[in-house]
């Protein structure tokens, strides 16, 4: 198995003392309380108030400033002391923000993940056991009866949709500037953006290169959202849509023209390995020796920091329970297996784009 140096260090040897390990075990057992208390410390503004106070605040001051009851503030503060997001000075009884509290409050990735977990995953996670046993997104039924979350995306409640898109875009948006350099290094005239979603990448492409023409392949209902979002923007006339469900093996990629680049960003993680092989085999059919398939994924084994790998392996659980029941955040080995089975090979790998994306450049 390939592991980046940070993961090799962490995943191959036991580093914890017995008390540390016991504490972690309890942290897991109390995970739902840890999550909800911490989320509410942010939502009620308590962490904000602590950050903004130089000497820290007493419980009574927090009660006054938040209008919560003394009981509520006491429960949250005591829980947060154990969680490690706040500190207390026993001489003055003043509370202040700890380092972890500071990250919880200000780290954009942590906030996006927390909102995603609360709005999209939390309630459905109760059915993870069923999802793992049946290979179906059992937690999705909490929102509707679609076979996968993608069919339901445009109909999810507004807050859930916001947290879903914030999560999705947080990762891909940060990588787009470096990805443009990689992709346009091949001077494509035509680009097929498979799973192009709201058209964010396509818009960046047409703005980056005044001649390139982009075709977005996605589910028909998703293309409607894309058209609304791109309408009237400069360059949008060079973006077209091709609606198709790629889960149907009878559906072929468009052959109206030669596509210099086939682009798949955060797309293949929406499918099982067998489905990926089917999609890539169909992609290979419209490729020739000059075409390149660029796959941008957050591969967990290539992460520079272990915390990033944690976010990815946990995201796999969302795929199991909510998204589709059979896909995940893959590692290099799994992705390469699928690429080879589709008759393609990896020509180049670009690592550490944005928050940890890699681009696998594949050829026929
Ligand atoms: C996780 S989003 C990735 C969006 C975008 N490429 C990015 O990098 O942010 C996956 C996209 O694949 C599309 N998709 C999922 N299942 C699909 C299917 N069966 N056929 C076609 N598109 C699908 C979804 O509608 C969604 O737009």
C-alpha cells in the first residue's frame, strides 16, 4: 500500500500511551455529544465572545451576553473544558479560547465540514449499519426516495443544499487555479467536463482561455442548475451541456467533435470501482493517442498532512450512508486499478494542489 510520509508515520506504529488511548476511546464513545456541544459553542457565539475578550469571560458574563440560561452555559462550558476547546483560570473563574477552540472557530475547512455533517449527514448516520450491509445510501431516505443523492440534489432543503455545495466547492475551488495551469499546459481547444455540476470549472476555463470550448456532461436536472448559474456571464456562450446518466452503461459520451481533454474533478468518487471502470472504458472510446483524461481527486494516501487524510476517510462514510452506498474517497492503488482496467495508463501525477488534490493525467 502506498502511504505519504505523514501517513507512514502515523498509521504504521502505535504512538499513544495507555491513558491517551483510553481517552481517545472515550472521545469516540461520546462523539455525538462532543460534536453537538462544539457546534453549539460556535452557533451561540460563545467561542466568538471568548476570542474577542482579552482577559477571558466568566460564566455570568457569558450568560448576560448570550441570553442563554446559566444552566445551558454551564453545560456547554464544562463539556468544552473536557473536549479541549476552552480553558479556565481557577483563580478568576474566567474562560478563554484554547488552540483547538480557535481552529474550530476560524479554520474554514473545519467550519465547512461541521456544517456538512450537521445538515447533510448527522440524522441519516443513524442508518450507517444498514447502508454498509446493503450497499445502499440508507441515510438518504431521511431526505427523499432517490436512488442516489445526485438525483435529489436540486430538491434538497435550502440549508442542506447550501452545506452540500459549500463542502463540494470548498475543496475543488481551491485547486482550480493550479489545475488551470496543468490542463492549459496541453493547449486544449475543446474540453469535456464530466460531472461539471454548476459550471464553476467551465466558467474558469472559458475565462482563462478566450478560445476554448467546454461541454459539460451531467445529469439533466443538474444541467438546468448549471444553465441558471452561468446564464449571461462572459464566455458562457462557449459552454454547452450534454445531459446523460453515466450509470447506464448504454449511454455513450458525445462524439460530435474531438475532445482534447476529458476532465473529471471530484467525480469518480461518486461511483463504485466497477462503475468507474465502465465510465472510464466509455471515455477511452472517444479518446485517441493525443487526448488526455485528467482526473482530479483527493486521494487519501497522497496527503501531505494526516489531518487531511482523516477528512477524506470520514468523507467516505458520507458516500456510503447518504450519497450512493457504494463509492468512497479512493487511494492511488484503487484509482490506478480502474484506469488500467479501462485500457488507459497514468502518464503524469501532479500532487498537492489546493487542499490536497492530485491530478492523474491519463493516456490511451
Ligand atoms: C461531487 S460533484 C463534482 C462537481 C465538480 N466537478 C467539482 O469538482 O466540484 C459530482 C458531479 O457528478 C454528477 N453526477 C453524479 N452522478 C452522475 C451520473 N450518474 N451521471 C452523470 N453525472 C453524475 C453530479 O450531478 C455532480 O454534478
